[in-house]
């Protein structure tokens, strides 16, 4: 995807519960930009018969499959955050597939547009070392207490489980130091929106 970095393709990343999706959606709205989401692409790749589904079945056998031949996502998620070696293996399987899907999706739009705008939400951007695929990287930051609260409410899990999810990723404070731009989403949404408007003006 090296050629994509020459275009106006902005990556948005951050930590679990930081509010990446909300920031990406608002930036797309006010920036009149197209959007892509790596997590959505990954879910599609894990549908029965898709490339990710086939890869998981080949490497891990029947461990994560139900009677309907669909992947047991809660089980997969639990093992993903509990077993580091499994997480490494699964990422090695899925990351190249997701990266290829992003490049393909961008390539299908770019030829007919001289100044395209794209926002690509990539939760594990730095973990996967994809930062050079994009023209700019925006990290959405929130303090740990806010992230924990949001994850617990969204996924209906305990604080301990939410903490495991956060611990499985690169510390958010590290990501902010690597970013081109940082949005602090720890406080009121209206304050975050003001930051996003300013970011839109900087980007475009």
C-alpha cells in the first residue's frame, strides 16, 4: 500500500474504549471523506467460507467453530486476550488479509478522484506496523479510567476483563508519541468535536 501514502488517506487509531469510531465518524462527516474500518473488514473475512475463516480453520482446526460452522466470536475474543502466543499467531494470519482488503478498497475508489479523502480506522495500526501505509496518523486518546468504563458498558464485561483487553495492546501513551496528530477524548464530547474541527482544518 505504499502508493496510498501519497494520497489523502488518514489512519485513525487508539486504544480500546478511546472513542476511535466516534472520532472517525465525525471527521468523515465534516471532512466529506469516505470511511473504512479494519475491524469491519476483519469480521467479513471471518464469515463462513471467507479467507480468514478458511485460515483459522486450517491452522486451529475445530477449536473455535460451532455446530453451524460459524466462528464462536466470544470464545475467540477471550482466548485472544488471554493467550499471547495465540494472539500473535492469529494476527499473523489475519493482518495480511485485512491489509490487502484495505488496499483493494482504496484502489477501487482512487483512480477516478484527483483529491480523494479517506479515513481508515485501524485499531492495531502500530502493533501491525502499518503506519507508513497512510499519509497521516491520528491517535485518539482517553485516560484509562474512561477507557475501562466505556469497554465495560459496551461489552458488558467486568473491570478485570476490560483491563485484560487494554493490556493486550500497545500502551495508548506510547501511541500518542508516535502520532502525527492526537485527539484527547477523555472529557466532554463537545470538547472532542472542537478538536476534530481543528484537525479537519489542518488536514484539508
